[in-house]
């Protein structure tokens, strides 16, 4: 504010000087130069930007922290699921090894058992035998009958003996008759045995003819 500016609006020179003096007295100690004001304003703006960036970084850090926590939780669940499957697989293998020989279909039996509820220690499975006995009563068709198992074993032995030529001739064979009462497994075994002998004989004859 200058004297010339005040006189232009109609004040006398003395009035203008009084106004300027009053103005200076009023703002004395409170006046801030424009350059200083601009500098402080710039600093304030920079501080506000730093504050905003710090808030953003803190938010990003919190989000990252939450993401890490979520990944850890997911990894923990996957590990638990894997261990559960491995435990179930080992239980399944242990139960299959201990199933009795007269079980017709192991899968039918296992589907009726809660194998993860048993107590496993060394080569024993506590609780399995009790459930098997219960199934023998409630689901007897899951098991072979005693006579079926005996007949199956007998037929298998007859078949092997017939192939190996170990089956003793029956009385009717000794007397020159046809052994119509022989089990089919023995007859089949003998037929296969004869074919094997013929094949070996032909191979031997071929070798002799070639080398002689």
C-alpha cells in the first residue's frame, strides 16, 4: 500500500500517511513476506504428499500381510488334506492285508468298514475282526461258503496235478476203462499235459534232425 494509491481515491496526503501508519501498526509482527509464505506453502504441500504416500504404503502393507496370512492358511489346509489322504491310504493297505481268505470281493467288504476309526499299531488293526464277524452274520453272501472254498482248492490241486502228470490213475484207467468219473479239472490238466509232452517231443525231434 502506497501514499499515491490512497491520494488517487480522494484522500489528502496527510490522511493517506495516517492510514498507512495505522495499517502498519495493525499488522506489525503478523506480516509474512510473500516469498516466505510461498516457501512454507510448498513445504506444507510436500508434507501432505508424504503423509498420503505413507498412508498408501501402510494400506498396501496391511493388504500384503493379509495375503500372506491367507496363503499360510491355504497351505495349512492343503497339507492337512494330503496327510489325511496318506493316512487313509496306509489304513486301507493294512486292512486289505488282514482280510480273511474267504472274502469274495475285498472292495465290497471295505466299503462297509469305517477303516479310519480303527486303532493301528504295528501289524494289527484293533476293531477290524469284530466288524468282519458282524458282516459274516449280516452279509454272509460277501464270504465264500466252506464247501465252496474246499472244492475250489481241490479243483486247483487236481488241475495242477493233471498238468504235471502227478495224478494217479484211477481204478477204471488201470483196467483199461474210460475214467468218466474224473473231475473236469483233472481231465483238462491231463489234456494240457499231453499237449505239452507232444510239443516237447516234436521240439526234441526237430533238434536231433537239425544237428544230425
